């Protein structure tokens, strides 16, 4: 009897050890697969189109908000509100999103100085909550306020102080997570730019009105007549490639015939085209007579 039990134990123990070893291997494989499997995709929150309701005003010109570098003007009510993010310092002119997120918030983007090193970053935050979503270090400062793509994406454009147009693609905000954005990249001319020689690109404004065909409007300064070497500033419509990396089409926004001979010498700059809350287009274009020398 004892001999039989010994033989049975000799048969069962190796099989039991083999089963335990196989179970351990299966657990290990499952753990490795769990680590390497991609995270579930979280769809970005839906966004609702909206007019750019808020415009930034330099705080030094508003007596009610001393010490605030930027103040927001509500274009619907005329009310003023201080910059909502505490401790951010100078932010420059702010660009307001032409949409609201699922929580009904607008998104803003502006420049601020870093406390250490003296550099600058583009900061993106929500309004009115004032939650900072992204900050990306920049080497070239925007000459004026950035503008958002009208397709409700997380892309912005700004004209740099080096006279070029830049694209910055913020990561989509998914829940409470946001990956680090890539550095801005210069938009290249895929077509021949106007004028003779260099072109100075300023004041990008991208209206969301469907009737405008998704075109970007900018101020272009260039030399029209090479022998005279005189710089002129005109408003131009630009067509960008689908990825926003290149200018693939361009035409004058206001033709010389439309101005007439008496206004042909006016310098055009500072376009600001938008939509009211009821869908009506608004257009403001600044211009000035050239200074006689």
C-alpha cells in the first residue's frame, strides 16, 4: 500500500508542478499584454461654434484694473473682466477661440514671460475658469495676437516678429489629460509670394463665416515696384494646405479698382473679421495714408 502511494505521489507531483508553471506563465503573458495594449481612445469633447466674444485690452489703459497686464472685454455686454489666471504675468494680446467646449468655456492663447531664464511661452487656458491647459516655449514672439483655425480644432496661427507666419498645433484635451505640444513651425510659401523680394506677413485673421470659403486674411507688406524700393501694405486672402503647413493660394482682398485712384495709396492693415452672436458678419479694417517725405 505504501509503495502504491509513493508511486502515485511520484506521478502527481510533477504534473501538479507543470500545471502551476503553466498557470504562472499564462499570468505573466496576460500582464505583459495588458502593459503593451494601447490605452482606450477617449473621444474629444464636442464643441459648439461661437463668435469670438471676448477681446483683450491692455490693462494699463483701464483704470479699474490697476496692475493687471490684460483685461478682457465682453463684446456683447461691454463689461470688463481681469485676466483670470493668477500669477501668469504679462500675456500680450489674447486670441479667443471661435467655439466653446462641452462645458461652455472659451479657450484663450497668449504670450507670457517665464519667471526664470527670461524666455517666453505660449499659454493656453480656459475662460472663465482660468485653467491652464498647455504651455509651450517659443523662440519667435508673435507680433500681435494669435488666431485660431475656424474648424474648431486645437490649431492656432501667429505672425512672428521675424515677418513669417507660424503654425502651432496644441494637443486635443481629452478628459483631464493633455500631452506636450510640439514647437511652432513656420508656414512656407508653396506658391510665389507677391512683390519683388521679401514679404512681411502680419495680422492673421481667420473668419469662421462659411461664406468666406475658409480663407485666411492677412496684411502683406512688400515692394511692388523693384526700381522704386517702396514698401506697400495690402490685405490678402490666403489659402492654406489641409495640414496648414503651406500657403497654396493668394489674392488681393481689395482690388485696386475697388479703391479708386484717390485711395490707391492707402496702406491696408489690421483686418478683424468676425461674427456676431446672431450670425451677422462684422468687419473692421484699419488703414492710413502714407506719410509724405
